[in-house]
């Protein structure tokens, strides 16, 4: 079975993300919903309790697509993401 390279996008958030995200949340989730409907994102969600970051699994794509997504993410534009990394994930099963 040939492997497919997905991308696992990991975000680190500011400490007070839950208080600061409200003005940007609808746009952030709207973009993710459209990408999921298009088959480009498989799943996404917050990490931790309390929330410290998030993970987004991209369907096979070029690494540049993931970077472009980040730069246009309303959370990134608002300074709510302190760090991010796109990790190639060679899915075999």
C-alpha cells in the first residue's frame, strides 16, 4: 500500500486564548469548515485542558498550502498563535 503525505499542523496559543478568540472564532471555524467540505482538511480541534494549542490534519497537499492557510488564519492575523509547525505525516493505514 503506497503512503500518502498528509500534514499535521500544530498551533501553540497565547495563554488567554479562550478570552481573546471570540471576535475571530466564527471566521476561523468558517475557513476550517469550508476546507473540510472541500476534502482538504480531515479534522481539527483544540488541544489541552486548559487549551494550549490546536491540531489540524490536512489531506495530502503541497507544504506551501499549509503555510498559506496559517498566514490567512484569523487567529494568526490577530496574534493568538505564538508558534506553529507543519509536520509531514506519511499515512500508511
